[in-house]
């Protein structure tokens, strides 16, 4: 037997033992309340393959949405992160973003420092869209509610489209969240990108009231985004098979379909 094969056998055995250990630990995490909430919403609950989080898949008006909770994918979020996404078939030019104001100020400062210290004139394409958009797109005035601009900031490629998106039902949801779920101004991002809607929220523990509030806000944002500027002829896109810059799934490859 080749030497390499002889050495690989104990390594594989050790890795298998570690996987079983982590799987047993993950099974001990009690997310029963989230499971019940998902079933009540007729959504599917599933733990991630690494046991560090979970996924909930639901449907809104025939279009699937996906929720993930687990380790963050952005360095501006500490601890765990709640993520939501949904393909809406929007125009590729409908790029809009609402962000918690403290996070906006932090990222604007970070962007300025990163790209002036080295006298750079172009923003690196590897930089997250959230930071690039703050430098590229104009601010959107938040005049619909007085308390809205105290907690949030917005930028967009089209200010008029963003105003149509935010005003009305979405404004009401954001204002309510500013006094409840988002009262402490945690890192929060809501954005449309490449025809899809995304939400990110720093959430150390997945409590059902916060999850339910964010899903309700997300669904409102989805409906309003379609009304604000769905591109003509854009169909219902399937979930992406490959991770984009804005989203990297924690699921096993066969679960990404």
C-alpha cells in the first residue's frame, strides 16, 4: 500500500470523528421556537451542514425567499448574522440601499480611509457593494417620517425609484422597527442588487420576535420594490446556483439548488 494512503487513513478517521462530535453538539442547540415559527409560516427549516446556524425557506406570492442565520459574511457585523434574500426579477439598474445610520457613518469613514491613504482613485471590485455604493451613489432624502432619517440612511442609483420604494408601507415598517427591533441601531442593510432583494442584520441570538419582524419588513420591501421599478419582461429568476459577492450560502452544494 502506498505511504500516502497509509497516512491518509488515520487523518480521515480523525476528521470523521470531529464531524460526528460537532454534529452531536449542533443537535443539542434548541431552536424549537424557530422551527415552530417556520412551520406556522408554512416554511421549511433546516440546520446548516456545519451546525453553526440554520436556514428557513419560504414563499411570498409564488416567489421563494431564503433566510439564513449563522456566522457573519461581512466584517462590519460582529457575532452572528441574520440574512434574507429573494429573487424578484427587478431591473438590473434598480440599485437601492437602506442602512442603519451608525453603520453608514462607520463604512463611509472606513471607505474614505481605505482609498485615500494609498491615494487610490478607483474602488476595488472586491470591496462589498455596501461600501462601493456609499462612494458611488447619491444620498436619498428620507423625508417621509421624521424619525426615519435619525436611524437610517439611503443611497440609490435612482433617487426617484428609491423614494417610491421607501415611502408608504416600507416607511411604516422601518419606522416601527426603529422603535422596537432596531431601536439600538444594530448593523442593518436592506438593498436591491442584480434583480434581487437582500437583508442583513447583526443578530447574536435568533429570537423569534426579531426574526418575524425582519421577515415581515423584508416581505414589505419586496412588494414595494416590485411596485417601484420591476423591469419590463423580467421573469421570476431562480435562486442563484453560485454565490455572488453579496451572498455566500452556508449550505451543502446539493442544498443550493
